[in-house]
């Protein structure tokens, strides 16, 4: 076949891009990845996202750290606005103002710490789910699940924090957002670990079931011990003097 009969030609830039995406996956900007994860909920969506050549744990950690910084900054701003407002309204003294200023300084110092705590919390949460998924026969890895987790929790955490500032209405809006985040978690589990819906749902609830079972067993054991102690006390009191 001659060169003129080839379509598209080998040096066509669009063909090169198409071939790259087919071989390595599409590259998503952070806002594209977040939007796709939240607005197109399906296992196929998360499979496309984790196939992104830029999908890795470091990128996910960066997102979660930045979200932690944003949440920390929002807390400091809210403290400054509402704290100053209440101080002015109730006629606070200069010592009260100094105390509020010290609290704001501590809040600013805590902002990067909050970001680190967000990363630690996300690692623990995804690590527990990864262990449960493996127990249930899932065929996936921690890095993919952590990245999928970051794509939907990052935007939803920011949105939930923003709406929670609204009195009463914010709390009502945060509830469906939290439920939707749980739904996305189950979908991501199914996509990453390539098993059925039942296993995905069970993976999500298994930690709660195990913890609940352990707490129940501890309560039963504690109740038995307490009953034994009361029996001994009654036996002692009823013994002939």
C-alpha cells in the first residue's frame, strides 16, 4: 500500500493523540476528573479515570491535602467573621479581642496540620476498604482505589463544607451530599476491584459490621462480668453471719 492510500497519515497529530489515548488512556485535568467522577457516576467512569496516565497516589494525596487546606482556611475565616461579629454585638472587651486574635493565629497554624490529617484519614479509610475488598475476592490495588476515592471526595467535601455554613438549610443539604458520596464509594469499589454490586456494597458495610460485632461482643462480655460481680455481692450479703 502506498503512502497516499494510508488514512490517516502516520505523521497526522490527531492520529498520534488518538493512538496515545487508546494505548495509555486519556489525560484529565484535575477539574475534569472531579467533574466526571461526580456528574457521570458509573463503573465505566471510574475505570476511565484510573486509566489516566497521570492517575497516581501522589496526585490524589495532593488533592486531598489541598482540600484539607481549604477546609482549614474556611474554618479560620468563619471564626474571624462570626467571632468578630459576636464580639462587637455583645460589647466584648480588649482582652476578649486579644483572645480571639490568639485563636485566629492558632487556627492559621493548624491549617497545614489539617491537610496532613486529611491525608492520614483518607489512607486509613481506603486501606480498610482495600483490605475488605481483597477478603471478598476483589481484583484491584490500593493506588487505583485511593485515586478514585480522591476524585469524588475532594469536590464533594468542599461543596459540603460550603453549604454547611448556611444555617439549618446547610445541614439539610449536606445529608443528601453525604449519601451521594456513599453511593459513589460503592460504584468506585465495583470499578476498581472488578466484582459484583453485592460485594461492593458488602465491602463498604463490612468494617461497620465487624466493629459493631466487636462492640456487641464486648457489651455481652461486660454484662456477664457485671452480673457475676452482683451475684458475688448478693451471695456475700446473704451468707449467714
